[in-house]
């Protein structure tokens, strides 16, 4: 049950109580100048008692209903061990080969139940074989009844191509959550993020969570690399967040093919760019990376040269450099 439904239910209880009280002599005893409402010829004591009892029964039933529906609200649907299917309800093209896919949950008040920074597994049956890939939803548990995936369909990609060919109403097999990252306020003082292409998704999930929480003052610098400007996913949202939260969030774009008048970075992410835009090595900072393997190798080489800790083959939450 969403907040407005709770307010309506509580208001109805109070109105019921008020009307019942107004028909009895109890109101007159509490307020000497009050004249009881007359819905019957004579307000005898038995009638007053019946009215009060009726209200109490209604109150118990209303509170029971409130507790019942409240217990059902925001029910997480993800299961880490069991595959579940969700139906594609919307598809929005973001670039030439990338789209936002919105999948419907079983109930309007359900949530995916994905901790910030974690991801899900997606399964597709291709040529008779089950193939799995990991994706990070760009939606959060503030979104009820659906979840969103931003997927770039690669020509040689198996699951991404499968998702790209999905039609409205098709089902997708999902399970989770998975992953070592679990973001929350106070995780660190300053986060540096470096991403390429759809590597944006886990970064965006953390950015949104940090910036919408007034108690979270974590600073974030985000280097986001793409082939050209049209490939920059959700650029309008990133720019709006950077403008609204100037003291907390900055985004630095890099493209290989820059148009005339481009004010961002051009070419690959260099060691100099990492040194300029990322927080300096310290115990209270983190560097998060998500992107294609060749870019990952280059970025990790820059970080190593600048004195950051070397990441493990499988990153852990406590690591200074974390690769999704």
C-alpha cells in the first residue's frame, strides 16, 4: 500500500470515529456546548453503547487491514536461487543500438529488491542452450511495479542481441541479487567512477542513490567514455544532476569522435585525465570501474602508475579500486 492509501485509510478511521462520537452523549460530556447529532429519535444509553461498539469493531478491522496491506507493501521479488520471468512492458530507444527495457513485476506495489550497487543475472535460451549474463538495472526500489534495464545490443552479443529482439509482452528470465558492492551513505568520503558505454548502469545506480539522499554527502567524480556524443547514454539526466548538485557531483565526458565545439575530453581516458579528475589515493576514497575489457586494462594501468591499490581479480566491498 502506498502512502496516499495509508493516509486515506487513517482519515476514514478518524472520520468514522468523529461521526460515531458526535451521535452520542460522550461528545457532550467532553464538550459541554456540543449538541449531539440525531440520526435516531432518542439517543438512549444502549444506542450509544451500540454506536461505540460498532466503531470499535470497525477500528479493529481497519487497523487489521492497514497492518495486512502494510506488510505486503514493497515486497522484494528477486530470488537469488530461483529463476523468475518478467514481461516486457515498454521499450525506449536511447541510441542507435541501445535501448531502455521496462519489465513488469507481478504486482503494482512490488519492488525488485536490489541493493544499491548489485546486479541481476539474465538467462536466454539461444540455439537450444541457456546463456547467462549480468546486468545492473537503472531503476531502484523507489520504483514500484517494474524494473528497467539499459542494454546495448552488440552484433556478436548473445544475450544483448536476444534482449534487443524482444517484443512487448515477451518474458525474460531473471534471478539475483548478485555482486560484492553494496552502497550506502558513509561508505567513503569521495568516489571516483570511470565507465565506458553501458558500464554507466552500476555507476548511475549509485549516483542516483547518493544524490537523492539529503543525509549522504559523498562526493562523486564520473569519467564517462564513449565513441561519439550520440552514444552518451542518459546524458540529459547526468547533466541535470551535475547542475543541481554542483558541490557533490561532476561528470567528465570523453569521446573518440568529437564534433566541432566539443568541450569535453577527446580520445581515450589518459593517465593525466585520471590524475586530474579522480580523487587522490587515500583510505577514505574508492575508484569504481565498469566498461569493456581493453579499457579496463588501460585504466588499471593508469591507476597503478598513480599509486592506487591494485584490485583483486574479484573485487570486494572494502577494496580501494572496485571493478564491476
